[in-house]
C-alpha cells in the first residue's frame, strides 16, 4: 500500500520536474546569444548571419553589452511597457539635439535588447526649434511596444503635446507623456495603438491650451522638428 502511494506521488513529481527542466532548457536555448530568438529576428531582418544579442542583469547592462561595453550615452529615463522596458539615452553635445530609445525585453535569465534607434538634429541659433521628434513604426512579426513617437521639448512654454492619428479610419488623439530628465529639460513620447496609421498630426500647446507649434507627418520613419507658429 505504501509503495503504491509512493509511486502515485513519485511519478507525477518526476513528470513535473522533467517538464520544468525542459521548459528552462528551451528558454535558455531561445534567449542565449545566437539562440532561437536571435535567429528569428535575423531572418525577419533579412540578415545572412545570425545576430548575437547578449543578456544583462539590468536593462542598462543589456544595452551596454549589445551596443558595446564602452557605451558612451547617458541613461536619462526608463518607462515600463508590456513585455519589458523602454530606455531613453542621450549623448552629451552642444552642437545637436539628440535622443536614443532602446526597447529591452524581460526574460527569465535577465534582460535582452529587442530594438532601438535614435537621431541627432543640428541646433540653429537664428531659428530655434520648439521641439523635435522621431517616429518609429510597428515592427512586423517582432513583438514590441511600437509604434512610438518621441523627442525633446526645446521650448519651456510647451506644457502639453498630443498626436492625432487614425485607427481604422477613425480619428484618435493621444496625449503625450512629458518627463523631466534634467534642469529645465523635458523629453516627450507617445505609444500609439498598433493599428495607428499616417498621417500623424503633432500639436504642442502652452499652459493655457493655446497651440504654439504643429506639424503633420506622412512618413512612419520620420525625423524632424517643429518651429513656433507665427
């Protein structure tokens, strides 16, 4: 009788241990540099060779390992999103307005870089910009929080930003999040619905809700700036 009870307990326990072990083995083979996940991404990007994306204990470490151990950009903001974190970075420069965004996935064995990009726009003393932006579209067959529009707020009069788009033909206005990242320094970003399509209409308003800058963009990969309207 005791032997039968031990067997009833022992067999399911062994099965559970084997299932957990198999699952962890698959996760490791999937997430390791050059693993199944990297192979899929490389194929989707049309690369001849498999990209090797390392894992890190933190989002910052994952980015530094992927970009290079001597990654010179400054980390200025992290925003939790579904599946991971988006991290904003910048390079110190007095000649241009620049910003970089990185999406990092949360995995069982750490964090893994998923996608990213950035821009730099030269500064003009004669005709200064009110704000700048970069638009990144949704990635086909790659899970990510995109599409997204983000940028620097260059004029302190800007207190609110909205992005108007169309979803299945219906106009939708999405409020941007403004984040203070330094002394009198703000960045902004909007996570758009996956079905959002161009054109995108960016509007910047002051504290009284008066429109002070706007622009309509038609390229989902656009980069540019907005000037204060006369």
